[in-house]
C-alpha cells in the first residue's frame, strides 16, 4: 500500500505497511492490533539473523504504535533490503518509522535508528559503511524516540567499555535530531505537492 | 505490600537457584554422550546445554578457524506457549543472541579450534534446550553454555604425515580454552518507571519491555540487547549495567566454586 524509502549513504530499504486489516483468527489479539514484521534480505532466504532483526523491529514498533485503537486487526510491515552498504539495522528502523507515518497509523512518538561504530583507537563513527563496521571493535545500534530522546532499542556487536557505550548513546541522541528534521522535511515535501 | 513481587522477591533480587552449592543449581557433566554439558536451574526455568565436538575442514576463506554452532530449542514440553514444529521466532532470536554473545565476548577464539591449518578444525555444536520455561531464558542459556563449555574436554588429534588422515586419541584429553566468561543479566521494564531483575514468565508477559546486558570479567559490555519495548533513559540503562556487573561477580564465584569441586580426578 504505502512504500517509504530513506537512504543513508548507499544502504536502501523499501518499507511497505499494510493495515490495519482483518487478522487471521489464530493471530488476532482481543485488545490491540497484532503487528508483524517481515524482513527480506537482498539475496537468499530469510534466516535466523533476519528473524532476530524482525523481533527487534517488531517490538520497537509495538512500543510506538497505538495498537489499542485497532483491536483484532493485523498490521504488517514488510521491509525489503535493496542494497546494503553498512548501518543496515538503522536504515530498516528509519524505513519502518517513515512507513508507519506515511500509512497514517496512530503513533505515540516517532523513532529513528542510529548506528555508531567504535574504531580501534576509540573514535566514534556515526552511520558507518560496511568496511568501517568490519574494522571497528564494536558496532552499536540504537533506536531513539522523538519525544524525550530515550532509548527504544539497543543492539550491540563486539565489546566496549561502559563509558564508550554512554558516549555512543549521547552521540546517537544528538544525531537523532538531524534525522527527525529529515523526517519532517520529507513529509512536508510529500504533502505540499498534493 | 509495596515493592514486593508475587513470589515474595524484592525488585532487585534474583531467584534462588536451587541450593546445590550456592544460589544457582547447576550440575556439570550430566550428559555422558556429550563432550561437555551443564544443567542450570534459575528458579523454575531449567535449561540444559550439551556440547558435541566434531571434526570438519575449515572454510576456504578462514583456513585457521574452527566453528561454534549454537542452537537454542524451545520444545513444546517446556511451556504451553510453544507449539511443536519448526523453531519459532523466540527460539531463533535466542539462537542468534547466543551466537552474538559468543562472537562479541570472544569467549572462544576460533583460531584455538584449528588443528591443522586449512585441513582440520573442531566444530562445537552447542545445543541449548529449555526443559521448563519460567522466564529469563537468555540468562539461563548463557550460563548453561558457559558452564558446559568449561566442562568440555577435547581429545587430542594428530594428522598422520604419511597417510594424511587424522588420528584421534580418546585417552588424551585437554580442556577447552575459554578466554572470557560472559554473564547475562535480564531486566523487565514496566512503563519506563519500574525495572525488575530476573523476570518470571508471568512478569515477562505483563512487562512492557525487556533489557539484557552481557558483561565479561573485565567490566566490558559484550552486549546490550534491548529489543524494543518501553523507552529507557540513559541513566536507567546505566543502573542496569551496574547491576549486571555485580551479578557477574556473583555468578563467576559460583562457577569457579563448582569447577573446583569437580576437578580433582
């Protein structure tokens, strides 16, 4: 129904949001909408990694979507990876949020995804490329919400010290401002034409 | 009663893992057919991990690395919420989480598993099976995995120069080299005000989010796993991390005590 396509660098993910539609009896929840996320990789069949990412995305969206307004319905979010040049998880998060926005679903707040890589000498790199991610000793992805810049989702790869994590989190929260501005501009552009 | 949970615990209290040696009940070496095994009970949550070591040729692009293949199973016998059939999302996400913990913490360096560069390496199949699901699966699984790996004895393998075949000597065994000891601590979040440690299944169902922090003995963070759910401030996250570090010390002491008590052979 409604595709959305944010592009940090050369990573691009297409998001399609369908719903709220009638849910299958086995999947329907009596008091809220049932959210389902399907992540399709560029090449190959979805595997365990995609499943774990789907779980992260689904629970992040569930925290934000006001599902209680649409009980016994199903909302499906399909994400197709078109190209991957690093920071894939945050690209998926951004695509998901814009998709939900575009679909007009009631949300309690917006969220954005930011990935930070810690390279071997401790510098923080935001939105790393695939090469930077491989060389980094830790890659941290956060989903930051728009109302109070709190952490909605956190996922880390590699190990880091606690201070480094806090620094990355602070950097991500600052970067979130730029991304939310981008959301605003995109939505304004889309609706000002029509 | 304020600040008290249905089973009488405080918010920051872990479940008494049946007393065998300390707080957590676990036994090592229960499965005789596996190369290493451990059974962990965290309250009612029971998880068993069996490690089998087999031989294989290393991959072409990483000729000096072995493999570690974790697999978490949530059979229908552990809880009525799981149906029999292909692994559901929770089992797959847990398997991915365990694989990430092994990789992030570098608890086993894959190069240590190599026997002959490009020809032969060990593959460790780690099967983690939940026997009784009462919440906090990730903590119990990581613990079971760590204990089982500490229990693993690898036979010595040599490659016969003339025939080029491998010869396994079952009598000569060396323990697996474990470099780091990651410990997971899970919290359940309720509407971004309340944080409780070690949730039971009932508490998990009612919670609005969960966080799992994995730390190693140097106080480094191996994983911060917060799959969505209610938002948390940075300060609250820091509280979780501090609690996780304390927990790590308790668990490490326990593991060391048990290992010491079974080692004299």
